[in-house]
C-alpha cells in the first residue's frame, strides 16, 4: 500500500473488494501455492479453480500450447468435484482476508443447480462473525452442454437463461455470471443475466482457437479446438467489456490479457468495476503483489483519489 487515503475499493452487490484486482479462475488454483510467494491479503479477490458437481479427469493429450502473445489451453476443467473442494480446500479458503469466489461449472442444468445448492449450504454452516466461507459464485457458462451435443451453454442467450435462472433460484450467495466471447451476442447475454437477477457479469472467458501440428497432420489438441488467452485477446476483451458496460447497470468485471497496471486502468476506464488477471500469473508469479500498486502509483501521479473518478470515463 502506497498511500492510505486513496480509495481503491469496489463493490459487487453486498461484497466489498479492497482493490479491483481479482485472480482469474483456472490460473491461480485456490491460492495456496501463490500464498507461499506473497501475502494473499494484498488481493481484491480470488476466483478459484473451476469446480463441478462430480470430479473430472480433464482432457487427454497436450493441454497447453504457447502462441504469439498468448496461450491455448485444453485443460477440460480437471477438478476434484465440489464435495472434495468443500472438504479439503475450504478450510484454507475461509481464513483468507480477501474476497473468495467459487467458479462453478456444469454439464447439465441439474449439475449446476445441485452444485450451487451444496456451496450455499456449506458456506452457511461455516459462517463466522457474519461472514460466509464463500463470498460469491462465479457461474462459468462456457462449459459444454452434454445434452446438446457439447455446445457451450454460453453461446445462445436462450440456453444460458435457463442455467442462470435456475442457479439464481438455488442460492442466495451473490452471483456473477462469466460470459463467453464466443457468445452470439455478448451484450444480449449480459442483459439476460441482469434480467435474471445476477449481481454482476465477468468477461471474457477464452476465445475458441486452434493449432495444427503440420508433421502429424492433425490438431495439437485431442479436442480439436482450445481456449485462447493472454495479451493476444486483450483488444477484443476490452471492446466487449466496453459494449457490455454500455448495455447493463450491474457491475462488470473485465478480463482478457491483462498483464500490466495500465491494462487494468484501461478496463476500468472502459467501465469495469474490477478486473481479473489470469494468464499473466504464469509469466509473473508476483503479479498479484505488483499490479494493484501500479494502479495506485498512476492514481497519485494523476491526482485521482477514487477509481470512481475514472471508471467508464471514456
Ligand atoms: C489454464 C487455464 C485454465 C482456465 N480455467 C478456467 C476455469 O476453470 N473456469 C473459468 O471460468 N475460466 C477458466 N479460464 C479462463 C480464465 O479465467 C480467463 O477468463 C481467460 O484466460 C482470459 O483471461 P487472461 O487472458 O488474463 O488469462 C482458464 C484459463 C486458463 C489459461
């Protein structure tokens, strides 16, 4: 912290973040490893590794591939399942002095609903001094819909609406819906989330991409396509965040390729309430300890006292 009079805080529904820097799902585990490198209480929040009702082994074959200014991943949501998360990880999580967001995936609407219900119930049991063990659910609608040939829920607004509506009814925890840039119309999708009672939307998840191994004459990935992230996607993410901020009245959390404090500020100027940082954690393990301080330095240099002075200023 550089100067205590600066207001770096931001709000989503009833939840206050001490600063706008949230670590993105799938790139930060549940924070344990990074907690050995720096103090996790410096973070505004952590979105944990994506979890699903049932354990998932993830995809076979090559899972990550570096691209110019980015990476492709085909991890396939490998995770131990919600029961194991609640039994093994939550005890570490509930002690963290930062906002704790569970990233929830699913293969059927029923999976999503049951998963949200379990997280909700467990977090009530663990409630201490009025604070639940989980502060928020981030609903990942980029997962393949097993009953619709594997097309992701987040592509068509009508399909995604059912998931958002059912999960909204299954939990009283604040709900942030994570949007796919592969959606037919991302602003429509965001508006639907607002209509269905979500407290916030976050965007973007990875863009569908491909890499061909020319000697083997086949895709590098067993699943053919993979998710592109990192600086290569940042201009697209920023444009989408700007479009969504123009459409909805709920807070928008921006992400996609952020790798500097200046990138963070761009997203806030586009209208984002907060931001998430994913792929850059693999490049700079100390990103979480450094980026928010860079925003503070910018605020001091520019005479800005509160992020509200620049949010959506464009
Ligand atoms: C290896 C890897 C795993 C990811 N796993 C998840 C996940 O489980 N759930 C999710 O919502 N997003 C997941 N994402 C997407 C990121 O959270 C983020 O939306 C995306 O990578 C764009 O941000 P970035 O360019 O800062 O990484 C994953 C990304 C990567 C690179």
